[in-house]
């Protein structure tokens, strides 16, 4: 399934008049308030979010999984699906591979396919939270933190192998997320587990190419429920600092205890030059992996306020690796991803509307009411015409969900693949 440029043009013709009217109205209003509308639209068009290779099929829980017709059954088909997303939105210009679920059988061919669709290879992700086929050792009691040197060496070698795979594809970062931890008091010695993890990460870090980075992800609980070795951003930061200048913390929105102040976390990490990546999703209770912006859109906006401030004021922090990390249990996976991409762009656009100079003055004056008015004034702005203009300028469609359904993308995928394919890795 490939969306042709002619299809995009034909679809946009149906909505262009309505778009022009709403955009002109908003642009005129924003310009009068001192905003550079063209600059905002350009930033939105440039903002690309990686799609994880494991997110193109239906998700599930430990209780079960309900499949979705027309799922991609191999990496080539996953790249095709991301191509569909990118053709519609022009904001999904990268893929993040999960190894060993999606090891290319032909590196040159998969690179050629991705290049033809305008897709780059973002950070590669290792997997030591599952035992792999024919593996000599088990990760049942941990991987990089395991008391067994043989287990640790196997996990280290896996990460080094993942780096080699990513290097062949043009990736520039390795993401490490560990399930290591304990379910009961006394099961692990906290200090031993942490030191083993640090030593293992250092061995992996030594295998990074010069232009690569390591992203250390954290999570407070699950699948272990008493302790997790890398349980929060402080643990991640300590481990990253213990590895070297090319190691950074990765923030996943769902990997926090309820009501954590994530915007403060990302702000301080950027100040210290140690925020390397960001995974988008949403949640009500825990690591729910729901559609971005579906539960806490204002929290997402506040996070983007800090991200935008950091991108403009913290040159010591690297460019971030952006990725959606969500599970599509009941929605069409591609529609879910389109909604997430839209929510990310909307939060980013609203954050770009914040008058940072006025906010600084209000903060200096301790004018708390004014500070809130500045933030909520930007948040209450309907920025969807800006998103539409950015997509239009980049060659995408004005309304991705409407186009997806109008073109019957899922129906076409079912015709090509059938009803009983299952995405790899799930």
C-alpha cells in the first residue's frame, strides 16, 4: 500500500477552501500579537517523530491480545505502513527498530525501501527483558544486573550486536531499557544490582561508534513490583554520567508514578545537558501506553513548554530522539498513531505560542496570575490550522484521519495481507 501524490492533491482540493479561511483568520490574529507565523509553521514541518517497529500491529495486555486485520508480518511491511503515515502527516519520517524482533534480512534492500519513502533509522532498541530462542542463559532474574557473569556477558553482547545492526542502517543511538529488578524484599541486594548494571553499561558504552549516543531509559515498576534497578531519572542520570559524555537519560511519559512533575524532570535534564530522548504516550494510572494526548493534554503542553524552552536556551543539550511508544489494544494501529502525531504537533505548536519574554517578566514580578494567563492563553488557542498548513507545505494531507478512511487504507492492507497476519514481536 502506497499513497500517491495525486491522491494527496485530490483529497486536499476538497478541504482547501475551509483550511484557507481558518488559517487566514488565525494567522492574522497571531501576527497582530507579535508571532512569526511562518516560523512556527516551518518548525512544525521540521519536527519528526520516530515510529517504533513494534507499534504497527495490535497491542495487548498480560490477559490477552485481540488482533487487527491487515497487520504487517515482516519489517518490509512495517516500513510500508510507516510510509503511509508519513505520506499523510509528513511528521513520521523515522523508524525505531526493536532487536531481535525486526532484524533486516537484507540491509541494502530495507535501506533502499526506507529511503524511497523518506524514512530514516532512529535509535535502535535492545531487548533483554525476554529470553530469546536458543539463548544459553535466561533473563528471568535480570540481565545487565544479574548476579551471574555469564548472563551479564550475554546481555552485553546482545547490546553490542544491536549497535552493529543499527550502524549498518545509519542509526546513531542505542536505547537501553531494563526490566531488571525484584518482586520481593530481600530478593536482590540493591547496591550489587546497581553496580552490576553500571559496569555492564560501561562495557556497552565502549562499543559505541564515535558519533553514537546511549539512551538510558527508566521505569518505576513493571514487570517487577518491589524494585526496579533503573527506577527513576536520578538512577538513569547517575548511570549515564558513569558511562561518559555520550550517554543520556531517556524520558518515557508513562514511566512515572502518578502525578509526577515530568515537565520539571525534562527541564533539569536539559539544563544539565543530559536529556537524550523522549517517548510519547499517555496514561491514567501507570504505563498504560494510551494515545498521546488522550488523557492529559494540558500536562503534555506543559512538558512541551519546558522542551521548547530547553531547545532554545540549552545548547549544551543534544538534539532529542523523539518516538511514540504506545500500545494499540482496541484501535486501528495506524489511526492511533495518526492521532498521537496530531496531539504531539498540537502541544508543540501551543508551546511555541507562549510569550517567553512576557512570562519571564511576570515571574520576576511574582505575578502568579499573569504567569497562568500567559500559559493558558497559549493552550486555549486552536492551533489546528497551523498543523494543517505545515502538512500542506510539506506535501501531506490537511486531515490525515479523514484521508486515511476516505482512501480505505485498512481495507487495502487487508486485501494485500489477509485477516490473520500478526505483527512480529507481539
